């Protein structure tokens, strides 16, 4: 859920504040961090930075931001995604739009936004400078020279940071156990085009709505394969609206209204749908159960998962696939195809090694992922010559300077859930 606090000289900044989704006895439940530690000293919180537009980084802000009584700083695309969510929740927290590579002083912190490639536009890491020391917080990232939407990875920018004295790097660990280099978004076009062109009937593609580059690739494929593009799912509509407001999806992306689907020959239809993780109520889930109000998929149609299964969602995805197969629909998962149909937004081991070699930090602090992922990240940092690796858990306090250490369980942590508009602790 990615709530990070950085403290110096009696002041704090917050970096990201997200949600997760859990299957509980109450159903599919939105859960978020309990922020009581910082709420108790809210007068010392000088700002919130949202690094990018994924819900595990910004999803809790509509519920919690009013408690923090300070502005949210982020780039234009993330602001476009976040504003309607704040408005819908009745949250009045102000948003301040910043430009990548720009700097800002907040209390004792000097911040610089560092553009980095990920699976949603305008993702930024942070250079956090104080009188006591300097930290690089990577956010989610990968090295992608051709991300389809937005600029490619700026290697000279990240190499130049190594000329500074970097005390610590707080670094994404999600794919640290994967060898080699991650796949570029640009590498997906041929495989997706082949599998769409080879489909005799309708094609429905499940992907993450926030992956604007994937949407652009699929829009281009729809145009080149002679298919009409249609979007099914609220998050796809809101994300594409935010993208277009920021100048993305300007070409080869012209979806038709869902009500037009019934008038088209199946071989001329290509659908982008929410629900690649089997989320209850999402478009793919309803199609699999034959409960979608507009469309029914039948024999000869094809469903393509251009996404990986997030751990914990495998059972729901399997149940959805079984529903499609019972109706005679062809189902293709990215990890089961010999074609390249999905690219992760996180760095593999080789990319992590490059980053540590460029930045030359004194300390590596792995975050994002299970304990095994963070431990693998720490081992990569050690092999890259980083002198110290500090691996922790939720609630640990990392002292960066003057003497590095970890205070275990220094801060009480927990989770809350939304119970009909009232936030309650998760037992």
C-alpha cells in the first residue's frame, strides 16, 4: 500500500498512499494503511508526493488526504486521475502540479522529480536532499528505452546522480528474482497484432487500465487489423479521459460506444475490458458469467489476458477462464503463449544492478514486494558494491544519517477498510 514517510529536523514528507484489495468475509474489500502515526503530528507534515497513478500508490488519498492537511504534489497525468476520485469522495485536499525534473523546497527537504519509465505515464522517482543526507526514492520503475507513450528511460540523468553523494536508495524489489532485463512495451506490438489478426471472431483483451502505452499499442492494432475498438469498464473510461486530457492517445485510439457492438460483424470487433484480475463486477468477470448487459461472447470469440496474475488472484482468474471456456470462447494467457503479450513495469535483476552501479549509494533499502523479493534486491545491491543493505518490515524506522540503523517496530502500523463510508480497523 506504499505509504512512505521521510523525516528530518522535526518535519515529514509523505510519498504515496495506496490501497490493496482483499477477499474477506465481507467480500472484495478495499484496504489502506492506518496513518495514525502521522495524523498525530499532522502539523509537522509539509507535503504529500504522489509518484504515479497506480491505485497501490494513490488509492487511499481520497479516503485519507483531508486528515493530512497539506497539498498533494504530482505530475499532470496523475493529477488528472486523482482529481475526480477526490471529488467523488468529497475530499478537499489541494493538488499542486509539478513538472518532471523540476525542484521544490518543502520545509527542510529539497525535492527533485526524476522521470523514470514504468507501466503508467509520468512516473517519477525522487531525489530528497536535506542538511543531514541525500536519498533517492525510485518509486516503481524499469529501464525501458521505448515505452510507446512518454519519453524513454533517461540513462544520463540517472548516471549523473552517481556524481552526488547518495546516502541511500529506496528501491523497487518486485522483480528482483527475475534474471536479465525486463521486456520493453514496444516489444509487444508484433505478438499482439498476430494473435488479434488470427482471431476469427470478436477479441476481448484484459489489461490494466492505467497502462496507457498498452492501450495505445492496442488502439494501433485495432486500426491496422480493421477492427472497431470498444472500451468496457469504468476505470478504462476514466483513465483514457485523463490520458487524452494530457495529450496521450491522440492517434489510433478512437473507441466506439458499447451500444454499437450489436450492429457489427464479430470479426470487426476488438474490446478492451477491465477485470484481468477477476475483480467482482468488472467487465471481463461479467462477460465470463454471461451477465454483461451489452455483450455476450460465444464460440469463435477470443479472450486475451495482456496482464500477469497478481499473486492471490489466481483462483478468481481461473474461475473466469472456466466460464469463458464453457461458452466455447478461446482463452489465451500471456504467460502461456509463445508470443510476447505482456511486459512488466518493474526491473529485473540486471536493471537493478545497473542502477546501483550508477548511483553508488552507501545504503540500499529494498521496498515493494514480498520478503523474498526484498532479500533478493539486497543481494543484488551487495554484488553491485553497495556497502550496506537494510531490509525491513512495515513499521520499521530506518535511520539514514549520521549513523545508519533500523529501529524495529518503531511505529504502530495497521490496516483500515471502508465500511459504507466509515473507516474501520481491520481485525
